[in-house]
C-alpha cells in the first residue's frame, strides 16, 4: 500500500507559525486598545481634576465678591425697611391732614377747638361751645365721616372763660379712626 500525503509537511509548520504570529499580533492589538483606553481615561481624569481645581480657585476668588454681595443685600433690606417706615409716615401724615380738613369743614362758628390729639387709632378732641346743640351737631357730623367710628362724648361741663367772663360748655369727644 502506498500512502500519499497530499499536505506538504512544511505547510503544517508554516500554518502553526502563522497562527502564532496571528495570536501575537491580535494580543499586541488588544494591549494597544487597552492601553489607548487607559491613556484616554487617564487624560480625562487629569482634565477633570484640573477643571475641579480651577473651579475651586475661582470659587475662592469669588468669596470676597460674595461677601460684598451679602453685605449689599443686608443694606438693601435695611433701606427697604426704612422706605416702608417713610411710607407709613407719609400715610399717617396724609391721614392727619385729612382729619384736620374734615373737622374744619364740619365745625360751626360757635364751637372752638382747644386740643386735638391723635394717638395710634384714637382721636380725642377738646373744645368749648356756647350751647349744647352745637356740640351734638358737631358730634353727629363727626360720626358721618367715613373713617371715624365709635364717636362718644366723654365730658361736658360749664366753665367760665377768663378772657371774656362768659360761661361756656367745655367738652371732650373721643373716637376711633378706622381706615
């Protein structure tokens, strides 16, 4: 029997060598790919660390500005508080002027005011008149003013006016101011 080997012996050895070279080449490519991936991640990490450090430096440099901002905010609140106080004073001033205007329009010729005091929402009027009817008329007109509430007569007494030697009716009226 004759054996015929169709595969040359040298080709088997070459195939084995080619497989080894191919394995080494693929292993080398894998190392390069892993190394490239590692290098890229390492550079990205370094870049992020650099950005973090730059941000920290920028935050540190802005701390002074932030403190100035907080101080300005505090000053702004103080100014707003003062402006509200001024506005409340303006409102009170307008109300006082309105009260004086309304009282002068309703007062009769034979009623004289000696004292008018306003404390918070209370109004007290002291005056004199020649007759009781004038006092009651003054009180009625005072009660008709929209912002005047709970108008009441506290006291009426006869008193001798020292300048004219005439007996007059001294009265005290009290009421609430409601806006």
